[in-house]
């Protein structure tokens, strides 16, 4: 039986793991509308999927869209600014 040939191993500094870093708080669009008191869960779903909601000036039809601090959500001409903490 032959001795195994040692292989050269490179050592590197471990990169930071994004999962371990604190992430900024987010909220789903439908949950945000419920929290603002402008809609129930079912109403929020219909409003979003019906094309009546914009996020940062763009039409948004995904209920689970992740909102971040300072995002602007508009519904019926009223703008709501996301403030999480």
C-alpha cells in the first residue's frame, strides 16, 4: 500500500456569512396594509392583486413583496411611508 501524497492546501480567511449579520427589518406588503389599518387580509390581497397599490412609484401585484424602511406605498392617492423598528 502506498503512502498518500499530501496535497497542498490553501488557507483563506473565512468570509462573513450574511446570515449571521443583522439584517434590516422588513414587512410584507399585505401585512403592512393590515398594520396601517387600511385593509383586512382579504382586502389587502384583492387591492394588491387588482393593481391598486404602488410601491416607490411602481405598480406592485405581489402580496409578499418585502418592504424596507422608507419605502413608499400608495393606495387611493394616500402615501404611507414604511417605518419599522
